[in-house]
C-alpha cells in the first residue's frame, strides 16, 4: 500500500553515484482551474510511482500516475471525468558549466505534491470533455446537442439581410 507523502527527503536514501530506487507514494493533489472552471482529482489523491537516480553530480527524478478529474465538460457543461495519464521528469544537476535546478528540489527534499499538481496541469488535454464525441450546446437555445435528436432539433432562422441578395442568384 502506498504511503501518503507530500515530500521526500532524498538525503535519507543514501544513494551512491549510479544507484537508483523506486517507490510508490500516495499524493494529495489540490483542485485546479482550467478555462475558468474548477476541477478536482476524484478522491483528492493519486497513487504515484517515483524513481530517483543518483548521478555523478546530482539527481534525476521520474514521476508517473493516473488521475481521474471531475468537473464540467468544456462543451456541454455536463459532468466530465476524464482520466489523465501523467509522466514527468526533473533533473537536479548543479555544476560549474551548466546548472540544472528543479524547482521542486531544495535542501535535499523533493516536493512531490506540488510537482504532481504541476505535472497534471501540463498533461491536461486542450479540452476536458464528458466524452470524445461531445456535440456541445445549441448556440440558439442552449439545449445539449448530445441529448437532442438532430432530425427534430431545428430553429427557424432569419436570413442576415447582408446575404439576402445571394438568395436571388439563379445558378444553372
């Protein structure tokens, strides 16, 4: 069973150069906003796998998990529960020529909860939908087009007067 953890003290792992370890952790993920809407992880926690590798001058980190989000569909506003797969990497390699610093690693401690939340945000699809073929809302009356019968859902529309003259064209 994964252990609930928000941080990981890397110094306590006592890894030698070239060595690595893997462990499972349960991470809390705070709610997030996308397109002005609030989304939260179902259960507010995810089971994650964390890999830590010691390099000659620092560390390499890998984080993997799946998160089921809950919030409104971006097309029809119905409940959406997309499953997001996350894989993220960070490097902490202080050096003389080039420095690579992870914003989640400081004083020997890896901040897992913040890294997981940021990695989840970066893994989000462009649109969070209730289903892949969501048809959205009718632009005239606002009814969900997923529930409306396309043969019955129609609106009488007035022709824009700027285009009315085109109706008089006779094409042969």
